[in-house]
RNA sequence: GGCGAUGUAGCUCAGCUGGUUAGAGCGCACGGCUCAUAUCCGUGGUGUCCGGGGUUCAAGUCCCUGCAUCGCCA
């Protein structure tokens, strides 16, 4: 069996964040798992580089789009190796080969009549240079430019997606695993219960020229999906590459839920139009919330994978992400929870089991794994549990239930810790007559650890190398380990020498209780020498605490009363991003006198809904005894978004 | 507005096709051990299983309804 696994290609309008890291780590873990099953795996990731957001960002940065794309793409290429992730291909939509493939496919689909010229109409904002949806409008105006968008219609090319709707519904019904988990399959089916509209796949070059030219009309470029999705084919050499022949039939895509529709609807219909079989499975995962808030640039709580890695180490991050999220559902990230996982699961349970077992083999058996003698029920129980772990783990991994697969391993770790307590090797070691019994116990521990180290390899490759090395399996022998040949009990050869090494995982100091919403960019490691006790001076906060507040200068761009409220005003501020803030100042200021003012805002306050409007920050003001109110202000104007400290 | 999901211990969650005193991990309290990374093991408590109604001999589990949160669509 082979496997072709992909992550989405990441859009180069942002740097890698926790979500990218999760998808990619899942893909890598699954790749490693299938390789551990002796299968042939091809793993692809990459970057998506065309489109108006990129053209715009490049313009803002004063460089060419290609240069901009090169820069950000490089950040993605460099992000993965430190996590022990080595994709077989890193594809870019600006690759020559990709561009040619997209054009070939467009021509083919056009020739067979599935692409036609039609007209597209919508509300167009000249300032934004794009169509806005009704939802984005504020009082019928563009929130960024305060102008009413023009209803215009323009010619564009469309893909006849609707033609394949019935086929797709049928395919999803006949293949229950086509889209998993089931909730997303249901969502897609529900969407498909309404007639599909054809898909607009072009943009006139007069508006956007950063894209792939349509081969049959040089006045247009391809828009988004007909470019991006095709990476899955161009990356393996469609139409006549050897790898395409080998891997397309076994393709599985991993995505986050925000791009479900393109992958579950556009992509299969595109493939059908091309006369290709659809992919095998689509695995859809949820979002990581940060301290219960959505991760977003405007809140300023974006978590960078590299920061995490430096703070916690690769395998702790990999383990945490796989263990904490139930694949398909949202999960929440916080420094506290990752510290808790590291301490309890990794340091106390696994690390300590490993350390105490090896120490005992070293002390009580001269540093070699002894031969087991007669078995007692508890030995059989442990061996049975370890064998069962391998099969249960395998089936959970197949189903993308990484958290459950890991739980299976931890139930054996916990059993092994109990096994030590009940068999008391340190007591056995004191009586020479008990040596055979002692040897049996030590052998069982070594063998259990070998199997644990074997199955944990996909999730924690680095740790497993350390474990295998300590147990006398090193280098080449370790690389050749697999579940098929080495997944059963009893393969450790008595007499093999163990090597003591450093602890697998250090225990981390628990940070003192924190209110939610710490600044995630902050380094978690305080100087251990600092020694300042927090909370000992009632009412005083440390400078570190203060630093967690992100205070910014916000310029008020628009203000309006919120219906049904006497006190609340809805403010649109620039800091420098545009965001909505609700302030309880309507009794003191009219909307008109506020526009243009600069005030001080708490920029990383957890968003909250007031009278139905979500507020992303808090404006600072002072209320005097007489009931008056004065807004915070600066002595002279500064660039919006400047930091206040 | 339409469709759907979710609501279970302080926290995070598991509870398949309805069936004995509702579970796990973390946290907390107490006890034990000393091989080990102040680790490990044992014991313990708390739950109107979101509210209300219904079906059934029996409902956290099915049906209706209300509330809350979230998602998709419009």
C-alpha cells in the first residue's frame, strides 16, 4: 500500500502560526505512522502565492509580488525542518511546472465545454479594488473607505460545477469515508441539497494581474481555486509523471474547516471534469483557540510555532497538539495547558517511568537487560496490555484519532508504573534468591518501554530515538523499526546493554495563576534568579504583569450610537488595523466630536459582545466624582497603533 | 431568517444501537513506598447528566419544547 498525503498550500499573506503547524504536524505524524507500517508514503506541503491580497501586500511593502512571495514562502519552508518535518515536496504556485499544469488543465476543461464566459455582478469598492459581500458592509458602506460600493457587473469565466452536483452527492453517499469526521460530511451534504452555482474562476487583468493567465483569453488571470487546488496534481507530475500514476489513486488531503467547501465540492467536481478519480479521503480538523479566544491578528494573540518550540521543545509541542485536540473539533491552547501536559504526561508518567526503569536495570542487573524467568499473572497482564496497545493504537491512528491513540499508550505507561510498585524490584534486589523474579520484572519493563518507544515514533520522533538508543537499539537498527516486524511482545534480546542518558523531559515550573489572555508572544521563561514573589505586595503588579497589557494609540475613524442603548457607542478605530470597539461614553460625547481623535486603547482585551456588537478593545477614560467623563488623550498626534508604555 | 451541532464533576472531556450504585485525566485532601525527574502507588468527596414536558417496566442515552453557545447557509 502507498499513501499520498497533503497539507493545504499555505497562503503567503501571513507567517506560519499554530494552525499551520498543527496541520503540518498531523500530516507528518500520519506519514510517519504509515511508514512505520512499512508503507510507501509521499508527503507534500507548499505555498499558495497568487491573488490580490499578495499583490496588495507587495505594493505596500514596495516590492514585486514575486519577491514578496519568495520571502514569505521561505518562512514556511524553513518552519518545518526544526519540527522534524521533512516533506517530500514543497510546491509553490509560482513554480513553472505548476503554472504550466494549471494552464493545461484550464485548456482541457475549456475545450470540453465546462468553462464558459459569463457575467459576474456584485458590489464593487474602488478603494478596496474588490467585490464586497453584503455582510461586510456597514450601513451600506465599505467599512474601510466609508463609501458606498458600486453595483457593477463584469465578464468572467465560469466553471460548470453544477453539472457534476448529482454525481458528487452520489459519490459522497457511496463512500462514507470520503469526508471525515462525519460532521463535515453532513455539512457538505446539507450544502449540496441546494442547487450549486457555477464557480467564477477568473479576474480581469485590469483589476488583478498577479496570477496565472488563462490560456484561452490573455485578458484574464485564474482566480484562486483553479490555481491553488491543482497543486495536488502538479506536485506529483500530472498528467504523465511516474509519481502521478503511482500516488494519485491513494491521495488523502488534510485541511482545516475554513476551506472545507473548496476541497469537498469544487475540487472533486474539477477532478471529475478532468476525468480523474477523486481523492480517497479528506480529513477536516477544527481551530485552535487561544485562551478561549479566536486566534487573530487584530487581537494580537497569534501563536508562533517557533516560539513554542524554543520554549518547550519539539516533541512536547507535537505531543501537546496531537493529544489535546480531538481531530475535527476545536481545541484550546494556553501556556498553562502545555505546561500541565509536559509535567504530568511527559515528565512524570513517561519520563519518570523511563528513568526509574533504566536506573534499576543499571543498578540491579549490571546494566544489561536480564532474561525473564517464570511468569506471574501481573507479568502476563503487562505483556498483554502492551500488545493490545499496539493494535488499539494502530486502529486509532488509521482513523485520525490521535488523542485516543496516545491515550492507549499512556494507559500502558500508567500500568507499568503500577507494575513497579506492586513488584517492588528494590525489595527483590536485596535477596539473592529472588534474582530470577527480579530479572523477569526488569525484562518486562525494558520490553514495555521498547514497544512504547516504537509506537510513539510518529508523534515524538526525537524522544523515541533517545529511548531506543538507551535500550540498545541505535542508528540503522532504529531506522528499520516498524510495526509489522517489531510490534509484538518479546523481541528484546536478553543481554543487550542499556545506556543511561539525560532525562527525556524536564519538569517545568508552574507559573503562578494567571488571568486568561496572557500575551502569547511573551517568553514564558522568567529568569529563575529573579526571586521576586508575586502577590506579596497587595495591590502592586510587577512590571512583567504590566507588560502583558498591549496599550495602543487608536485613532477614531467612525462613531455611531448603538440602538437601544443610552450609554454605548460603536467606534471604528485604526490602531493601525481597523477594528470595532464599543465604549460606554455616549452620555458624554457625540459621535461627531469623536471622529479624528486619538485615544489610548487596551488592544489585547478579550473580545466581548455588548448589545449585540463585538468589541475588540477598551478605550481608556476617567470618570470624575461629579459624574463627568474625560477621554484619554495624547499631547500631540502620533501614528495610529503606536505602543503606549 | 433556514439547516445543523453542542450543553455531563472545579477544569478538559468519554459515555456505541435506552438497562445494575454516571466514568477518565488534571486539580484538591489524606495515606503508602523510596527504584525514579519532590517523581510513583493507594484512598476520598462533590455531579437537579442545561430547564420543562412526553414515550417506556426502565432515559444522560429516544421524541417535543424553551434557553445558551457555536458552525454552515441566506
